[in-house]
C-alpha cells in the first residue's frame, strides 16, 4: 500500500476514527440477517490487503452459544502464565471499544488504535465493496497482533462460525463451548443447524475441543471435523470432563480431567456452575495448543488471575448487587442456577431487565421467577435493537411476577434502589448493554 496518505482520511483523534468506523454497516446494532449468499470474500480481501496477518501466529478460535467470552479470558490467562505474549479479540465491549483488542490482557491504547484505523482506511480504498464495522475491527485485531509479534491469538467468534468475519483464521485449536437456541433467524432454526454453522471454524489439521455433550449435536460436529481433516476431535464427557464442581468462597472449586492430565481442587474465581465447564474447555484447549499437559502451578496461578467483567459479577454486598450478561434462555437458566447455589438475600430480590428484539421475554423471565426474584423492573437497553419495556412487563405479568417498567436503565436502577433494603439483592441482566449501563452507574471500571 504505497498510495499517498493525502488520498485517505488521516485520523488524529479517537472521535474522528470512531466516527469513520461507525459510518460502516454495523450488524451488531441491527437485527442480524444472513445474506442470501453468505460469503467471506470481503473479509478475505481485507485480510489480504493487510498482509494476511492471521497467518503469522497460531490461534485458538472459539465459538459457542454461551461462554465463549469467559473461555477466551481463561485461555488467555493460561497461555500468558506459560510465558507467551497473547493477543485476544472479543466482542462486544462493555465500556470502550479498546476492550475488544488486547495484548496480555491490556486493551489497545488510543494511539495504536488510531494507527490501525489509518491503515484500514488505506486498505479499504482498494476494496471492491466497503467492509462492515465488525470486519474492520476484526482486521484491526489480526493486524495489530501481527505487528506486535504475539506468540498466540485468542479469537472469539462474533456470530455463528462458518460465515463470521473471524473465520479467515485457521485455528490450531477450535473450541465449541456449547449449543443452545440463539440468533435462530440467522443460524437456526434448529439446534442441528446452529451446530452445523458453528462447526465451520473447525479446519484441517486442528484439534477440535467440543464442550457440548448431546450425542446428536456432537455427531454433527464430528462429521464436520472429519470432512475437513481435523487432526483430533475431543468431546466433553468422553475425552475430558469436570468431575467435581463445587461452590467455594469467591467462585468454584473444580476437578478437571483432560486428555493429558488431572487437575484437582482448582479455584476458578467466577460464579456459576457453567464457569467450571468453561474452565474445563479452556484448559483442554491450551493443552491441545501446546501439545502437552500443563504444570499444576501454572493452572492454579492462571485461573486465580481470571477476571470476566459483566458475567455474574458482584459489585456490592449491602445490598447484594450483581450484574450478568445473560441474553438468551440458556444464559438465564445458568443465572438462575447460580443464584440458587451461590447467592442468598433475606430481603427483596429485584431484577432490572432489558432485552434486545428477537428475544422471547416469557422464556427469558421464567428462570428468574424460579430463582425467587420478587420484582422485575423492565427497561430499554441503549441499542437500536432494544425491546420495548412494555413487552417485558406484559410477559412478567403473564408469569404473575411483580413488575414495573422504566424507559432507561438509569431510571430502572434508580427505581430498584428505592425498593431495596441493605439485606436485599439487585440484579441487572438481559443484555450486555444493560450490564454496561449498570456498571457505569455504579462507577466500576472494566
């Protein structure tokens, strides 16, 4: 790319760069729609113009309906503790866009981000068709990791697998955490269709780590792995397992069996039984990545350092204040189990709930009722895809739950606090947009 910079925008501030980025098609802010003829051609063209950076380092590529972000953070911590320089790409962000791109768990600085946006503007000028916002961010991450000579990339899929922008990556390890219903208009409508789409990240020569255990779904993933020539196919319950998963102070105490070893009494400082399963997938993936069992002290140290903001995160004790990014039925069910197992409150339990359109509020709220939530305060997340709080309120009434509605997360949090005593519980959930706003109100840094 030797063309004069005068022909392209030269960003000198983050607002300028973000305005340019936001001028591109943003599929995260609109209801996702699968193109009639899905293609990775545009992303491949962008990657080529950037110098095919994804080929300069090995990667762990992660997909799944839930848990892929937490698993990515755990994989990153394990690889870092082994002494590697690790680039991690996740989405969405809770506070600032820099969070999506990190090296050794440190988000990209503004100056480096600006440099990348200038490089992307030059590259896009040569493209047949403009890239989307997510494609540009994916390209930025892959290029930055290459420029910084990382030893490993940890790449989280945005949506699905086969046609996701990240699928220009050929991961040394492909992780599929689990399968449940989500984005069925794009990926489904059946679980079989969803697993088929997500299995598209499994490539020739890779090790596939499958956290799903339903035989029919595993069979579809195994068929996909066989078809492309994967080197190994490891399945939870057969090749690796979480044999103990107990509540501990500050998280879970787990025993993990992997293809190469057994790790007893590992403390995972995250709440929820599902985080024990995410830890299992992460450890197995790293074992596959390095081709050997990990020293027990590395495993202990790495998991002790894991932090995943916005996922069953405790932000206060009096009253108990929790935020969780559960945004589909399976996530809400996991949240309900965690509340029953790990959290108790003598006083009123209030849930501030906002959702995006396309969700089934009745099915989403039912697990909260099962967890003993006394009052739902419905609200609208800060997103063009926000579901009307009145729709959530109607669903809560159908379940015979106490409910009120507010226009914004801010108003809902204020209303909830007015109802809450020091012995109660406040939960903010239903969307990561709700969680982000709640954390901002509580002034919690990411």
